[in-house]
């Protein structure tokens, strides 16, 4: 393997000639060995970095400050990277000092060297096309990096929204399948009032569906970028028309509704949109974890628990207890949710840590949001395909629990009064008789009326008779 020498303000370094990155990336590779997660773990971020560099080159060429030859080479290099080429050359750890400078320079150097190759030159011959002077022209890390990060997050939401839409449909199908299965609803883990298993699964579908809209709304905030603001938002070192041109090209290249932020100095230091997206991820994680808690409870047993539903058996559950099968898929989703909630705390603290005209903690913000996006998408896909779609119901057991439940008395309060209902409930609990048996014994209602009032139609819907006229 041959080597090449590159130079920066700290001196010379030797790079293997098969490295498409340069000296600044090499230094960052040595300095930041923190998470073990390099940029290429998140392909959306690589693609949006390439989009920003291509849009900037197009704007600079349009304004007459970058030659056609260099522009064409940069354009081709960025397009090839967006098609998946050289992703393994984006090697810097996501968490790094310098507010993302190492990530930006990793992109600048790879694009510069690929452009040089397209132009017929060797890697490192920066006198023909330079990472800073040409690829990074009219940019700073402080506008190029957050712009790319924002769009990477927006692109990654597409996978999450697809997963959410899919699991919502699966839950709705289960809702229809279980629509005729009567069961007891519970509050504080105690018997409450009857419902159907279908209604329970419909509620799961609705609560997850709500977050699709929240994610889409927040994505619009992330499409407001500070590209053209350069170092602190003043636009130093740019043509007066650069920002407008670059953002127009970026919108075209990305097919996203990219617009300029209202105030570039504010936008350069503000982390508000990142915080909002992280908060929605936390909200979704909490909902998913709650649903998985419910699934684990409803399937508990099989003989000494709720045993209302059966989760698909995915693997043996114990190294010591034969025949035991655990709810491993919901458990894994629970753990994913805990991690995402922790990510949100990190984002919160990092956003608060901004100082004056820049937030140097952006790398950890971006790492955690992109990581949460990936984890949530994978966990939802797993929960959908390896759990929800295979759930079955224990219909007879559900019906038996309703019949024997003390909670049935709530449906009769408007007809026998609260005091009578309380006494009947207590006596039923002590005597282990059913509510219906005691009501008939005391002649509080006749058998026909009792059957009508305890029918699913009566118990699962609002009253047709006004409350005052019922007693």
C-alpha cells in the first residue's frame, strides 16, 4: 500500500493512499474514539451533507465564484456519494469536539478527493480543488453541518412514519378481529367496567397514529435552515445572493420544503427544533412502552395471570424452567423506550449548554436524535411483525371474567342507585356470589331487565334513557 503526505496548521501526517478522507479527518479519527459509532452509521446524514455541498457549489457557480470545471466535479462527486459510494469513508465518531467541524471536514475531504479523481488528479492534489477553498466555499461548519443534520433528521422520519403507519394498521385489524370479545376494563389494576378487546386495541392504534401528525409538524420546523449564515449568522465570506441561491438549490436537490430561517444569527445558536423532535420521540417512546406493559399484563400467565391474549411464542424463555415462554418482543421495546427517554434528557442538557452565538454541543444532540429515530423505527417494526400481527384472544376466558366481575355493578348504578350498588358489590365479594344473583335475590330488578342492562349493547355505549329517569 502506498502512502501520501498531507499538511495542515499542526504539521504533516501520512495517510494511506486508499483513504479518501484527509488530514483533518485523520486527526479527528484519533482524537474522538467515544461511541464507536461513525458517521456512516447514519446514511441519511452522509446524503444530506453531500446535498449541502452540491447546493453550495451550484450557488457559487451561479454567482460566478466557482468555475464550471470544479462545479461539475463537485456535483458528480456529491451525486455518487448520494448513490451510496464511499460511505465507508465517513469515519469520524458522531460525538466530537468542535461543534461538528470534524464531520464537516470529513465530508469536505472525501468530496474533494473524489472530485479530484473525476478531474483526473490524485488524492491530496488540493492545488487543483481544495476541501476548504472550493468544497467548503461560502460555508462554515456552523451553517453547513446543522443544515445537513436537520435534513437528515427529516429524511429519517420517513422510515419512522412508515413503521408507525404499518403498526397502526395492524392494531386496527386486531381491533376489528376482537370487536365482539367482551372483557373487563381496569383502572388501578382493579376491575372497572366492561369493554371489548377490540376497543382496547383501537385505543392503541389511535394513540400511535396521533404521533404521526406530530412528527410531520415538527419536520417542517427542521426545514428552516441557517445555510448562508456562515460562522455566526452574519453571512461573512459569502456573496449577498448566496443564501437565497444555495437554499433554492438545496430544496431542489433534496425534494424537501427547505426555507431560510427568519433570523440567521438566532437560527445558528437556537436548538429549539431539535428539542421539539427529541420531545416527540420521548412521547412516542412512552406510549410504546405503556402499550407493551399492557400487552405483557394481558398475556400474563398462562394460568396464573390475566391470560386474555396470547402473544406469539418467539423463543424459549428460560434456561431452567421448561415450557416457559416470555414476552420478549414487548420487553425489548420497553428497553428501547428507556434508552430513547435517556437520549431526550441528553438533548435537553446539550441544548441548554449553548453559549452566545453557537451551541458547541450540537454533535451529541444530532447523535441522540438520529439514534433514537433508528431505534424507534426498528423497535416498532419488530413489535408489529413479530408480536402484534400474531396476537390471539382467549374469548371464553374474557367473557367468564366479565360474568364474574364485581365491576359489572357500575352499569346498574343509574337503575338501582349508588347505595344499593355499593351494598350489592360488597356482599357479592364476601359471599362469592355474582352481582346478578344478588340483584335478583333482592328483587331490585327483574330478570328480563337485568339481562337487557347487562347486555354488551347496554354496557358498551352511553345511555339512551336520561340518567334522572332511570331510577
